[in-house]
C-alpha cells in the first residue's frame, strides 16, 4: 500500500545525503556515518521519521545487529541509504521482550 502520493525514495535519499556527505561535497563523511551507524542509529531513524511524517513512517529494529532504521513507504533507510534487504526488520513499537527493550533503550537510545 502506497502511503505517499509520489515516489518518495529520491527525496529520502537526497535528505540522507545532506547528512552523509562532506560539507564540501567531496565524498562521504566517515565521521557522520560512524556516528549514525555506531550508537546513534535510533536517532537518525527518528530524524527520518520526523522529516517524512506525512508518509506514516515506522521506526524498525534488527534485534541481532542491534540496528535501527526508518520504514518509509515500504522501504527501510538508515544513514547509508536504502537498507530494506540488509537486515531482519521488526517494528520497534511491537517489540515485546520488555527486559531486552529496556536495555536497548538505556544503552542505545537514552545514553
């Protein structure tokens, strides 16, 4: 089911590029990628969910990789772009292992 009127993927990828590209446009910002891949992935998913709120985004999580992404119009994104097929995504709101969820929240979200 399409939630956005148009193909939103190019807009999402362009927005991600504003974060992942060096300010001078000379390539990827390794520092920014490192921040949002190693400890702040939830917050990047949150940024995407806020920016693309009109498309009914959903924050998703891969339990094994302990990585967050944002599902927008059927595709999942993180700081590297479209990662739909790279992880085993599960809706974070539906994750029901409460003790584990609390540990993830303490260590990866509310650090």
